[in-house]
C-alpha cells in the first residue's frame, strides 16, 4: 500500500508539471507598458513636431514610430526591419497607439512597438520555474523512495545474503535480525527458524557422534583386559608346553592376541584423540627411565641399546612408552631384524635413533608416513590400521618434541626428539 501511494504521488506530480507547462505556454502574457516613458515620448514628439528628423530623441528608450494623419511614416527611432510602419500593422502586433496633438489638434499617431522578445522571455522564465519546481519535487520523492526501497527491500536482502554466508560457513549461532516493519517478515523468520533447526540438528549429530566415540573408547578399553589375560595365560602355557605342536599353537594364540591388542590400542587412541581426551602431562624426568622403557619392549631380546647420556628430559613417561611400543612393534613387523638404539645430545633435545636392518620404504612415501590411516607399500599382507606413527607424532608434539623417519644404508631409522629440561 505504501509503495502504491508513492507511485501515485510521483505520477500526480509529473502530470501536474506537464499541465502547468501547457498552461504557461497557452497563457497570453501582456508586457506591461511604461506609461511614464510613453508620456515623455509623446511630449518630445509633440515638442519637435515639424522637425522630427532634427530632434534629439536619445532620451527615448522605447522603439517608436510616428505617422501623420494620412498614415505616412515621418519618423522612426529603430532600424529593425520588422518595425511597425502602419496602423494596421500596429493593430496586428498589439502595439501601443497614442494620438499626437499640437495646438489642441490631432496631427498624427505615435506607435510604441510590442516587444515580443520580452514576452517570450517571460514565458520561458515561467516555464523554467514550473519545470524546476516539478522536477525538484520528483527528485526529492525519488530520493525518498530510493531510501525507502533500500531500508525495506535492499537492506533486508543484504542481511539475508550475509546470513546465508554465515550458514554456509557453519556459523549457526548468528541470528537473522528482524525489524517490525520488514515486509519480508515471515520470509525472514522462516530462514531464522531454519538456522535454529540446523543448529539443533548439528548439536544432536555432535552428541550422537560423541556418544558413539565414547562407546567405542569404553569398549576398546574393556577389550584390552581380557586380551591381556589371554596373552598372560598363553605365555604361561607356552613355558610349560613340551609338545612341539602345542607350542606352535600357543605361539599362534599369543601372536593373534598381541595383534588384537595393537588394533584395539590404535582404535582406543584414535577415539580419545578425536574426543580431545588423550591427556598428555609432560614432566621432568631422568634420562635413565628410557632404559626401563626399552627393556619393556625388548620381548624377543633383539634390541641393543647404547649408553644414554645422563640428563633431565621433559616427557610424559606413559605416552613416551606408547610411542616406543609403536615404533618397536613396526620394526618387528616390517623389518624382523635386530634393533639398535643410539642417542645423543643436541642443543635442545635428546635425540633417540631406533634403527632396524630392514629394506626401508620408498623415498616418496616418507612424507606420508605420519598421515592418519596411511600405510606404505611394504604393508601389503600385514595387519595394521595406519595409526601407529600418526599417534606417535601426535604424542611427541604434545610433549614439545617431535619424530622423524629416514632411510639409511642398511636399514630404516626412526628418530625421537625428546626436549631437555
């Protein structure tokens, strides 16, 4: 309704401007005659009657023509080719005609020409005034209407565009503002309801995923206990076994239990990491704790460890033990050779090199080893999830350290950078 009213006002002003312009053009505009100047001209002509050609009419500013009683032109002070020269022309042009009397008798006629240029200029001025006023009003109304459109249509659409961009970026906590006089109120409200529904759906999805991850983490943790029992019982039975066939079967049971243990550990760690619940609490420790960690993974008695420099390191002993478990387990799985561990002090780290005698991996795969779920070309036919080195790097970085891999002549090396206290 408001828009229709503005349109009607614009059309009314436009038509009124056209009507006034037509009226101005059709109006007969009379030029006001300067009576004083006319009287002075008449007196001067009467004074110089009989010798008009010799008279000084410089003081007369009006264009005058003097005729005698016979209608003959006897004087004219203008050189205009269109100047009036007879009574008939004067009547046609609506010129001013005044009788000239000398001695009480009429001796001729004084014609003061009608200035059509002045009339034209007057019409032009009036027309220009009408046009300026009409178009000024139109311009003002157009400006007001533009501001109205900007406030009621364009601004809400820009706000809707920004809102859509926020939704696309996942910012569902930014509401879409709504004004009381917004003509798109219901439209805007629907979009905001959509945002709220999307936010609720995302929260529900997050809670569901979190619940699933917590369930997986809980089950993974619970599975590790019976698996550990199976390993312990199989080891005990293996020590007492005398039959070669039984020993072989027990070794198979132990190996499969260990495989299940590693897979469950990887799954447990990955789930906890996504939940941001994989706690790492670095503390100052003596470097000698590394001997105990290495001995705990030296199951097959194939690890040789050179002396470790005595120093204070910053680490989480439990997490560092997990890292060593992963690295040594990979070395046994992919190289199946004796392992040598050397160490050295650098400026800020105790560097621990864990070296096997295996074939290593292609150079182009080295940058990918720490990617989540990545398994190299040498993993074909071997069990694993591609999480061991990924979790190890994550833990080392949380302990302000790092881990790196490289091929060397005669084997493969994994280096742990353990920060010094």
